[in-house]
């Protein structure tokens, strides 16, 4: 291959606009991979933590003991965070409110807030992946159009229209297109994958909150029946 047509040479000698486009796409690709690895790690840890917590929760341990064993709310994640928020509200309202429904409504609100925080934590930076996935092809296309415009300008200035006149411009235009796809394809694949995993995990959190809510409801019914007896 002619050195003048090698990819590094074309990138270094591209027009300023195309170089800026390539730099933006390269930066977007690097940052998207950082997000991909970081989010994958967070989701994997969250799934492991929720599985471990559910095993403890359904092992028959006393809820008060489980609550005491959980760390501070700022350090809890996932189902453990939802449990701590709900049970703390349950213990706060129980001596103050005689209405079981009011207690359960307060618990549900607290767990809903905790669930929303978990949703925000799991989906953090995923919007950046979506932006890279949707914008990169268009940014690359802009670089392509600019390169094609440069090839036509070089043709108008050249005395003889030859392939050597337009080849560098067309080549750098195609490199911009390729870099746009290189940034967009992994971003869209992992955005869909990470979003799907996040939704599944949030579904498990929601199922747990419903089951925990039912347990507290039965607990209040038992207390009411004991009091009536």
C-alpha cells in the first residue's frame, strides 16, 4: 500500500474539519467503552448483592435482626436498600398510627422512593450510550460529506482529473464514516443489553417490595387479631 494512502497518513493529513470529526468520534468511542465496562461491573455486583440478600431474607431470619444486620442506608443497594427503607418506616409509624392501611401506605411510599433511587443508580450514564449510538453515524456522515466536498474542490482546481487527485479526500471521508460506525455499533448493542439487564433487575426489586409489603400486611393482621383476642 502506498504510504500516502495508509490510514495513519490519511488521518494526520486530513482537513481540519475531518480531523475534529474523527477526534469527537474517537473520544465518544473511548468514553462509551468506559461506561460499558463500568455499568457492566455495577450491574453484575448488584445482581450478586440482591441474590445474597434474598437468600438471607427468605432463610427465616427475624426481620428486626435482619434490619440490625444491614449497614446504613447510604451503604445499602438493591433489595437491601428497599427493605431497609420500608422496615424503617414501618417501625416509625407502628407506635404512632393505629390504622394498618396508613402504615402500609407509608411503607409503600418509602419503598417506592428507594426503588426510584435504585433505578437512577442502575441507569446512570446509559443515556450517554444512547447518545453515542444515535449521534455517531451522523457525525461520521458530516465528515464524509465534508471530505466529498473537498474532493470536488480539488477536481475543480486540478488541470487533469485523475484518481490521485480525489483519492485522499474520498479515503478520509470513508474513514470518518467507518469511525462513526465503530463508535455507534458497540454503543447501541451494549445500551440495549445493559438496559435490558437493568429492567430485569428493577423488576426483581419491584417483586421483592410487593412480597415484603404482603409480609408486613400479614404481620399487622396478626397484631390486630392478637389485640382483639
